[in-house]
């Protein structure tokens, strides 16, 4: 158990819908990262938050947005869903120390868009 | 831009034998970190081992060791005394230290199947 929690574990929805994925980081970690794992694209970085502020952005679609709340939990919002958004979405957290800064991953949310 | 290449899509290994998973990386930065993660069929990503670009010794963590060859830009994972529970996907990843943010760039992964 990495200490990172994600809910829900599975999500099945229809095209055009909107969903929210939730992540709670490990105790003491200020950074939260979102990754998408799909068969065709592999593991891709989406976005990073550090202590409530957006720190870095990757290949995140405009239909997707995220935020980190004062209690450090984070939410990833996916809207106008398409079939191609079906994937495993991971949240990871780290303490953001200077040298070794290991990211610990949550169990993931498997999103299926029908 | 950073790139990670894992050339072995899949491999079999006999139980109790050692296996080496290849990973090569490409970056122009001098300060970076290399990570290996394991993803069993249940889906979670489990951190295994870390190697910093300035670390003089190869990293070891239990049955996992990293064969780091900086000049060749390779960071191969060695799993000794394979166990059935080692059957999984293994991902090599890199983080460049000076980049804004701390994103990981992943390779395509290697699937390992341990045979009894």
C-alpha cells in the first residue's frame, strides 16, 4: 500500500459525459501528479500540483482540468468524454525534496467510456 | 526532450534465475533520476528502485539492482532469484531535476513472465 488513495476504482460512463476522479496524497506529501495509461499512448504525464498551485502541465487535453485543495487532495475533471478517453488514470504524490523525489502511485481509476 | 526506450516488449524467465530488463534513456541534462516501477496484473504501480545521475554506486534494493552505465545512457534492472510474484510489467522512468515540475517520462514497459 503506497498510502495514496484514489476513488472510484472503476468508472463506466457514456460519451459526452463529465466525471471527477479523486486523489488523496500520502501524509506529508505536497505534490500531486496525474498520469494517464492507455494502450496506444502508454503512460503519459498530465499535470502536477504543488501545495495547491499548478506546477507543470503535460499532454492534458483542454477538456480535462484539475485542482488541488487546501487539504491537499486533488481532483481530475474530465468532460465531453470520448471513447478514446478510456484509460487507467493514476494519481501519484511526492514530498518534493531536492534530490531523490520518489513518486508513489495510487491504485488508479479505470475509466471506461461507452 | 527526454526519451526512455525499453526494447524488450516481453520475456520469460525461469523461477529462481536472474533476469535483466533493458532501459536506455536520452537527455541532454546532466542532473536526472532514473526509476523502475512494477505493475502487476492488478494494475497498481509499485516503486522498485532509484538511481541518481551523480550516484557513484549502482543502486540496490533487496533482489533488485540497477546496472547504471552513464556513458552508454543505460539503466538496466536486474532481478535476482526470480519468483512467481515477479510476473508483471516493468517500467523504466526518468525525471530531469532542473525541469519545471517533477514529471516522470516512462518507457513502453517490458512484460516479464516467470515460469515455475
